[in-house]
């Protein structure tokens, strides 16, 4: 009887560990249809920018997230966006092609976005 209780307890504890929900994290699903988004970390974690598609105005990122982008997504089928290394649309450019994403940007492009627009590509 004692052995059955120990085995049953081990199964219940083990099941609880296997079924316990993990820590929730940011993801690609945070970026709505017809939006372009940027995240601070790889794999779409730590949302730092979310804009509706089709806006040709260049917008600077807040200083708290300047030069922090490591992944991005463009959920627009109509518009390509552009991310810029410098304020006001200056410096190196990275295109956000229509219906595309990058969960881990090239190290040369990592942590360098300061401004962006969601229309007119680069």
C-alpha cells in the first residue's frame, strides 16, 4: 500500500511539473494584421514599436528603446517599411518587406534602429 502511494505521489508531482504553464513572453502574435512591429530581443520578445501600415512619416523611437531592435515583423500585404540607423531617417537602412519578418537580425543590423516609417520602403 505504501509503495502505491509513493508511486501515485511521484506521478502527480511529475505531471504537475510537466503541465505547469511556462512564463509568458512576448511573441509575434503581439503584432496585429496590417501593422509593423519591432522587438528588443530575438524571437519577437520585448515589443518596442508597433505602428499601423501605410504611414510615410518618419518617426523616431523613444530614447528608452533607441538602438535596441533585434527582431521585427511586417504584417502588411500592401506596404513595405523602412528602419533607419539615425534620427529623422538618416544613416543605414533596413527594409521591412511586405508580409515578412526576421526573428534574429544580422549582427551588423542589431541594436541600430533609431527611426522608421511604415510605407515607401527604403
